[in-house]
C-alpha cells in the first residue's frame, strides 16, 4: 500500500466522476431533444414485451402498433388505452383480437404522453405528438 495505489484509486475516481458527468449531460440533452428518446426507452420497458421492439406485435396474440389502423384512427381513443387498459374485441388491420391489455395508469401523464408520441410517430406511423394535458383528459374521462 503506497502512493501508487493511492494514485490508482484517485484515477479511478476521476474516471467515475467524468463518466457520471457525461451521463448527466447526456440525459439532460435527451430531455431537451424532445419526447421521442424518452418515449422509446419507456416503450421498451413497458410495451415491447407484448407489442415487440418494432411494434409488429405477435400474430394471434398481441396486435401490431406499427401501421395499426385502429391506433391511428382515433387519437383520444388511442391515448385512453395505456391509461385505462383494454379488453374485449378489437379489429386491427382486419384481424380480430379478443384479449386484455393491463392499464399503465400508474405511469405519469408525461410518461404516457412520451410513449404515445413515440408509438404514433415510429415504424412508419405518422401522427401528432401527444401532450401530458391530453393524457390527463383521458384519465378524467
Ligand atoms: C401484457 C401484454 C401487453 C402489454 C405489456 C401492452 N399491451 Fe397493448 N395490447 C395488448 C393486447 C392483448 C391488446 C388487445 C386487447 C384486446 O383484445 O381487447 C392490446 C392493444 C393495444 C392497442 C390497440 C390495438 C392496436 O394494436 O392498435 C394499443 C394502442 C396498445 N395496446 C398500446 C400499448 C402501449 C402503448 C403499451 C405500453 C404502455 C402496451 N400496449 C402494453 C397487450 C399488451
């Protein structure tokens, strides 16, 4: 145990400090870059297990979000799905599903807004972005 070790430890700490500073800068940039980056992460964590990474769903089990006519036909209805969950028959691109999706109402209005902005503007979908106010409205309805 001598000066060398001390210097090594100090170097490691400097690297850690540098890394955490870089991560902080990186994450604050992600926030300012808009909702899409955050929406992508939240989608991966909350939705992709069923609807899959590219929104393609799983035939016969989980309907697609990519290119979904049901999703894009009615923005208000679409926002209420993660807020309240969904059960009963839905027809997506001509295929019937009669299953159940749990609610994600425990996520904040902003998080659901970011997810829906991402979903409605990814994999070929071209929609409007979704605001936290619109999610709050869906919650109240
Ligand atoms: C546990 C599996 C599961 C998870 C996780 C899940 N869903 Fe679903 N989702 C379903 C099922 C099943 C349906 C069809 C429900 C029915 O048949 O009534 C559905 C339907 C939908 C629909 C309407 C149909 C369509 O394809 O356009 C949307 C929109 C949707 N989900 C969005 C989301 C979003 C956003 C998330 C993440 C916050 C999410 N889902 C998480 C299983 C899931």
